[in-house]
């Protein structure tokens, strides 16, 4: 869009009115025929849209300038997207193929640390979307004090940590995964544009106009994408099949993770039993989400378990029990007042990808 067109849209208010109209249209995702039609799930759905709106404005207005990038948290305790991992500390920064960058920081003690460069966003229709490059802390050069730098450039520098930059680059995404959140510290990170001088440029009409359009597109695109996933999972309730790695990669997933996604639904006196023998891996977890693929509130409920906290059977297998109330068994996952939703199991850096088994049983049978 030409700069004079953007100025006209800002001056007559179309930028804002179109943004509001697009947010209204996003509500149709919650009202889909196949979406839950009870007041509880719809209330969570509209709260979900409000959360997406909040993070979209941060992403595409406040922290959107690739010439002055800054790390922000795109998912956390009150913004939840696409089966967000309760053990993760997510960060991301806007980048562009027009510039090159350097990330500096200190390693911290968090169990897993990974950096990725990505093309596209959930708000874009068509075009390339997915991963460009990936770098794990285990493969990085660190100084004795734990400090490091990573260059995000087109050409690989000699003897340096590097993330590749290609056409359509839009994001750096950082995943920090806790093994034990109470005892570990996250890496402290900063990103800067190489060659930057002086403060960021003042805001322009084009920047705000485009940012509002992108934010509205993100809300609708993100909600629709994961509602599509949930509808697909619901066709096979209470199962945990392996998720297509190509689809996960296009949704900015971690290439080192094997994802198992599913849909769960339980009656008042039912429990879902999930069993598997974890492979040798860097990390694994299981978590429960609502229908909109938001992790349930892990601040107040035991809705996830990982390799560090899980109780294993004598043969090395694990049994996880999803139930509405504590049945008095190990690895209980609380539904937190929900009757249905989605769920996810991850193996990270695994040497094999065993498929979990699932079965629904009466709670009384567990006791």
C-alpha cells in the first residue's frame, strides 16, 4: 500500500474501523458449527480472542519494527497459543531479510534452550511459512562465564554461532524449556540490528495502518488455524496419534520435537489413562489443553507432567491419568473444570518415537 493511501486511511479512521470489523469477524471462529456450543467453552473462546488481540498488538505495533528488534513473550501464563508448553519460556523478535542481527546473552541453567529463524506469520495467507534455521545451546560456543553471541546473517561467519537469514525472514523464536522451573534460571537475551545507529525512527501512518491490519489478521488466522486442528483431532476422541511433522514445522514448531496431539472428552465418572515407555530423549511432557488449544491454567492446577517429575513404573513405562478429581494415583492430570479439550505429548531429541496407548475407564476402576 502506498504511503499516501495509508495516510488517508489513518486520517479518515478507516484503519481503526477496519481493524475493529476484522476482530468482530474473528468471533465467527468461536461460533463455528463444530465448535463447542456450551457457555463455558464459548466464554473461553472469546477470552482466547481477547488474549490473541493483546499479544497481536504487542507483536505488530509495539514490537514490530525489524530495524529496532526487541525480545517479547508471545505466549505465557495469560496468553496461550497452539498447545503452548507449560514448561516453556517463549520469546520472539521481529526481523527482516533487509537487515542482519546479533543476539547476545548468558546461558542460565534452563534445561533446554533453542533458537530458530522463521518465515511468515499465522496472519499471512499464502507465501512461505516455516523454519529457516535452528540452533541449540548444546551445539553453541559459550564463554567460560556462560555468555555467548549468535549472528543472524545471510553468510555464515567464521568460528561463530550462527542462525541463517533468508528471504521472507520474519521472526526469531526462542524456546527455553524447564526441567524444574523452581530451580532453574532462564537465559538473559538481547537482540540488536547490526549497523544500527541512533534511536528508532518515529512512527508513520503506514506502520500503524499495516500493523493494525496484521494484528487483526493474526487474531483471525491463529484462531482459525488451531480451531481447524481441534476439529480434526475431535474426529478421533481420546486418542494420541503422531502429528504430521510437516504441519508442525509450518506452524513454527521445534524440529527436535515429535508431537502427539489429540482430543479428549470425559464424563463425570470417567478417566483417561495414557501409557507409554519413554524413549531416550532430552525431555518429554504431557499436557492438557482446552478446546481452543490453550494449555489449562498451570498456575493453579496440575495439568502437565514431564520427565523430571513423572513417577515411572518398575519397567520404565509411565502411566498418566486424566480425571476430574484426584483419584489417588501417580501422574494425575487435572481437567480443571473442563469436560473436553485437546492434549499433547512431546518427545524432544528422542532416539525413537513410541506411540502412547490410551483408554477410557471408570474412575472407580482406578481406585
